């Protein structure tokens, strides 16, 4: 697979690579439109308060209706057998080494000295010819503790340490860009320090890329948690991930929607990564953003049936930090791609555009709105206040009520189905308490919106290594999907 | 589908967002659907426009849809909370089109169209079910004919009742449950659950089917999967939850909406118009044990009138499934058996009115039992053994290899022909049942009047139902009254409001100011009150409950202006009162 190969027949020509965020949530035009809208609304609120609130209500309900319909559509799609790219162990092993492309593996770490030794062990287990594999450990140059730990563990290994110059923004995408610019691999992937990837994952990806249409430039491996049963939070988190990677992402791909990539184990052709200009250093969910930008260029992403085990967040505060960073990043991603909404629409197609708005834009917004809606429902049941009734005329009330019932039903049911498809019925008791998890999401959303104003590119570090036990080797883990039909 | 060498092809197919715009081909089930629909609509037109055969509950649903859209106070909550919502909701689009063709509402023909559509859909689903279980063409078409042409099925396709919808959803449940048992696909289990929920929102009887599905799914997964008892139990619980969660949400949804709007969760029991109140009003007392026995005997006779060879089919089915050791052949009929049993119990204990229609599920029940008996044995259910690559072809090839064993093979031709002929006997027997006063007391006279040249007095009276209400309506319309000037409880008087050209003249029960207006009609601008006699269903009329002597003597609030004597057997002699002090 030569570098100069024409990348994709489906690739649409764009004058310049899609915009990067440059550290700002809104560009000048967005800011002006938003201010104008907000001003008009506040003015209406003063003159005709009921009208103003009714309009806002109608818009919110419209968003809920669209989200509900879209979610129902992908849920339906997800019940069909998923289009996972499958490469058997035998296929992965039997490809001669000299036919394999060169591979760059990037691992960014910051203040994770406690995990580095484990990480290196996992990386050593990757089954790939040494002369074609380039592993770079990206460390912040002022993070001496991690650097020391890494240097101690690295003795005699082919893994290279890259010192990322300190300075703002101090984000993972900046480190990835820095490390990747000086690397030569035809294929690039990213792992996190706490990851336990399928040892054959690189070979599987390489075989798949050779087999697939050149327009497929990215393969996302499935992420799972190895410590799912540690406590209630990890159970919820695991169920959510099963829904996400085993049912939702394959369904989105089938529907032609762009998918937000996971932060690790996404394998991408270097040529395509170059076309889109690498990662957005200011975006705190650079992975999701990259998925959208690849799709906008006409590139396609598929799911590789190979598992990377991650550590689920076991701690409430830690979880909220991580989730609020995700929400912040999703908002950032959505706003950046909405700077020229018509271009985005044209490049993603109508359905893809709706999917992008629902999956990336609506998720943090609805997490913020949900508790408010619940509160309204409860207040309404208690008091039947006439003021609430006034801003809920029938044409808003009935769709809103239907959204509440069907939306909650779907949110619960899709997890149930995903857990069953994954063959993990032990998680069902935790699902019964899932509304508490929704509340946690809302707390994270509040934090995300607050940070959006104060610290847009601040990378809230997630602590790793809080799980009970590290899996020493991958022998007891299952790397491919269980044989259960849909 | 795993993406392998054929990927580019798969890519092209799915690139168009998975949507496939091909015109539907003329497959066997679609042709059958079209033919049945045509037949049912013609029969419906004859019933409505030639014979004035209108089913009260069916007409009242059209009236409800009409009042949601066109009353003086149009709002969705006017749907009422005594009965399930779905049969009313599906009428809304057609009722909204009444300006194109007034008989849709005036004659309540929208209801007949919808019931025809759903019954043709039920026939379609039945045929697809027979295809799914691998039944050969000749016998599956013969069995479908036994279903589609059964007089009871034709009648309830044409007469606008919600039975058609119930059968449609129940057959969908049976079909997808069967699919799940064969292929163990989570998608089929989800479909089963969704259709159960829709069946519940159509008719409360579906609760019995839900219980049966729960049992079948639990047993099938527990005994069909491998591993330790504990993990099998967890899997069984998971599958049960997938099957029942939609139903549970539908149940909670309807109860909560009812609670939010009316203040009680289960209007069926607590409403003054609910089933309980209606039974009481019609003088149906709780039966003594001896009467229960009589009721049970009656139920058995009625069921046999609809399906005379049901017991024989049950015996044949039981013997064959014992020899085959086949759980599937018990599991699928069990869903319908649960509904039949529940209705039989309700009938015997006097929980519902004695009406033939409550036994209609016995017809698909008998046919499904026979179908699984005549079909080749289904592959045994084994969770976890089935890998997802296994296609229909693999299932079929296993079925073919199973066919080498005699007991697993499809039933021999002579035997199958005999059985199907027995089922065909239900057609003349069913015709007799719906036309006989002893089995179908509510409707027999109306139907007889349609078929005879020299109707008797009873037959004539039965065919004049709702004519009085129509004349009341046109009389009121001719007086060009202002908005909100007539008070009526449209629980009994639904035909009056439904057939009016100016429904906003009427203040009706679901209007949000009804109770206030009822307490002091004159003060709220009411000029006239329409009231039925204070007996039978008329005693449930809100106006009669508020002013018990209004019908007889004006109750001090009005003077009688006009009486509309009813020539039908319902004997609803409406009276129109002018509001004001008695002279």
C-alpha cells in the first residue's frame, strides 16, 4: 500500500481542510447569530413571556422528537446482524510479514508513572514484525515522574520516548500531532496507557485494510471494560459501552452517519490522516472530532471485530470529570462543524447530518435538559399548576409526553437488549438503577457547560489504575464477538 | 453479515443509507391480503349502506375520534380512558378526511375500513406464519382460507369492531415468537415484545397473552441453553425482560396518563362508564356458582359453534407433539390459548357481557394448533448453539434432514386433507352461529334482516338502530342553534353528536367545562338538554345521574319540547328539554 495511492474515489473535493477549533467554541459569525437570537428571545420574554417560553418549549420538544425518531431508527437497525469487519486469527497470522504495511502506534501518557510498566508489557505483546512497527510513547517534557518510570521500564525495548514540549494547550491531541508528524507508518493507531489490546489487533487491521475498499480509511476496534463487575458505576459504564460499540456504532454506520471514534484503538491510514490535517489540538474529544472530519471528506469508518479492554472508571468524581470532558468536547466538535452548517450538510448528507447533530450535538444538551423536564413532570403531577399548563398547549404537550415515555423506554430497553446480545445478563440488576446513572450524566453536563465558558480546552485528566487487578496477560480475555445472533 | 470478500457489493447496497426503494412485488401473501381486503370492504359496505348494521362499540370509537378532532373543545384527552387507546387513535387520519367523503363519519364507515384493513392484515400474518413454519403451498392456502372465510372473521373484519386489530397483533406475536424459538434472534424477541405492547393498547385481553409469552420465553431459554443453572436462570430472566418490558411500559404509560388526566389509573373499573358500571346498569348481577356453571356451559357451546372440531384438533395436536417431543408446537398455541381461557373465565364469572365476539380468538387458536401439527417439526431450541452465521438455508437443510424421520416430516396428504376439511366445517357452523339468536343475541336479528325479504318485527326493529339519534341530530341542525347551547352526555348520545354538521352546538362529556355546566346549565348559556330514558345504559348518563327525574318531569330545570320515539329494539326515546323554569 504505497503512500501515493489515490485515497478514495468517493472523496469529495474540498477547497481546504475543514476548520479546526483554534481554541474557541464559537466563531465570530456564530457568536453574532447566537447573540441576536438570545436578544430577540429575551425581548419577547419581557413583552410576551408566555409566548417566549412556549416557543422555547416547542423548540426543545422538536429536538426531543428528532432525537427519539433517530434513536428508534438506529435501534431498529442494530437488531440486524452487525456489519463488523471480521478477520479470523488464522487470517491474521497467515499473512506474510513482508506484505504487512508499516505501523505507527502512539501512546500518550501524562502523570501515569504508576501504569507505564504495565503498558509496556501490553505493547510488547502486540503481534507485529518488529521492523515494521514503530511505537512512540508521548510524554510531556515536564512530566519527569512518568519519564523516569518509562525510562526505567524501557531498557532494551524498541519503544521510543517522545518528549512533547510543554505549553498550552496541554491536550492529548497536541501530543498525538507532535508524535505523529515525525513518524513514517502507513497505518497509525492510538492506545491509552491503561489499554489491553487484542495482541492480533494490528495484524487484523492490516489484513482488513488490504481487503477493504480504499474509501475505508479508519477501523475502530471495539472497546470493552475488563473491570465491569467491580462496582455499580463500572456495571453501568460497561452496559453503556456495550450499547455504544456493539449496537449503536454499527447501526450508525449502516445508516450512513458519521461516527464519533473512541479515543483509543482506532486504526487509520496515514494518508487520510494527513488529508484532514491530523488531530485538532484544542478539542478535548479529538477522537469524536476526527471521526466527523474523516466522514466529511468522504472517507468511511468501519468497526473491526477485535476488542481492546479498558479500565472502567470506578470512582464517582473521576467519572464525572471524564464525562464532563466528553460532553465539553462533543459540544466543541458540534459547534466547530456548525460554523459552516451548509457545507457540513452537503458533505454528510441529510441523514448523516441529522445523525451528527443527534449523536454529537444533542447528547450533552439533553443530559442538561433531562432533569429539568423530569422536575417539570413531577411538579405538574403534584400541583397541576396553571402556569405550566399555559406554556404546554396540546400540540406541545402530547408530543412531549410521548417523548418522555418512549424516550425513557428506549433508553432503558436498548441497554437491556445490548447486554443480552453481549451475553452478559449479570448486568441487568444494575440496569434497573440506570436512572441514577442518568442523573450522574446530568451532573457531568452541568459541569461541562460551566467549563465551556471558563476553560474550553482544559483537559480534565482521568485517573487510571483504580481497578482492583490488572490482567497480567490476555489469555483469559475474549478478543472477538461471542457467537450470538441478533 | 460479516464483511468478507463480497464487501464492495455490500457497500453499494448499504451506501444508500440502507433504504431500498423497490415496488412491492406480487408475492403470495400480498395477493391474499389484497383479495381479503377487497372482500371485507365490500361486505362492510353492504352491512353499513344496505343493512344499517352498525356495531355500537365500533361506531362509538368513530364518534370518539370525531370529537377529538371536531368537537367544540377539540383535544386529544377526549379519547376517554375507559377503553384502550389504539383503536381510537388509528381512526384519526381517516376521520380527519371526512370532508372528502362524509359517510366516513356520518355512517362511521371509517371504522369499517380500519377493521377490514386489520383483518386482512391478520390473514396476511397468518399466511406468513404458515410460510415461516415451512408448510407446503396447498395446505397453507387451504388453512388460510379456513381463517379468512370464516363467517365470524368476515363479520368482524367488516363491522368496525376492534377484534380485527387484536387478532392482527396476536398473530404477529405468535409469528415472531415462533421465529425466536427457531432462530434464537434477539430481534424477534424484541418484535414479540413490541407487538404484545400494541396488543395491550388495543385490548386489555392481551394481558393473558403477555403472561403466556413470559412463560414460554422463560421455559424455552432456561431449558434450552447450556451452562450452570444459575447462568441459565440469568439468561432466562434477561429474555423474559426483553419480551415483557414494552408491555410493562405500555401498561404503566396508559395508567399514568389516565391518572394524570382523570385522577384514577384504571377507569375500566372505577369510571361511571366502565365495564363494571355497565354490567351493573344492565342488571347483570354477580353470578351464583350454579350460574357460573351455566355460563361456562354456554361458553363451551359458543366456542364449539365457532369451531366445532376444536377438541378433536387439540387431541390430535397433543398426541403428535408428544411423539415429536416438540416444545414449539405447544408454545405457539399457548399464547392464543391464554386469551381464550381468560375470556372463557371472564364469561363464566360474569365479568363481561355474554357476547359471541369474546370467543373469536378460538378460531386462530384452532388453526394455529392444526398448523403446527401438520407442518414439519421445528428445529429444537438450543440457545448458544446457534452461531450467528447460521442462515435460513442452514435451518432449512436441518429441517430437510429432519424430514427423513417419519414423525418429524410434514403430515401425510390424506391426514392433512382430512384435518383441513374438518376445519372447513367451521364455516357453515360459524355462519349458523352468527345468525342464530341463541349464540349471537346482540346482532343476529340485524343480520337476519339483511338476508330475508320478509323481515319479522324483531328483525325490522333491530335494523332501525341509531335512526332515532340521526333524526334528533338533523332536527337540531335544522334549528341553527348557537355554539355551546345544547347539553348532552355523549356516552349514550354519541351518534347524535357524530352525525351533526355543527358539533360545536353541543357541550359534551369530555369538554373541560362539562361538569361545571352540568351543575348549573342555565347560568352557562345552555338552552336545551338532550336526555335518554333513565334506565339501562341510560342510567349511566351523567345528566340522568345529576337530575334523575329530568327525563320524566323536567326536574324543575326545564320543559319538554319534543320527544323522539325510538322504533328500534334499543328503545332509546330521546327527549329534548328547553332550559328554564317550568310553566
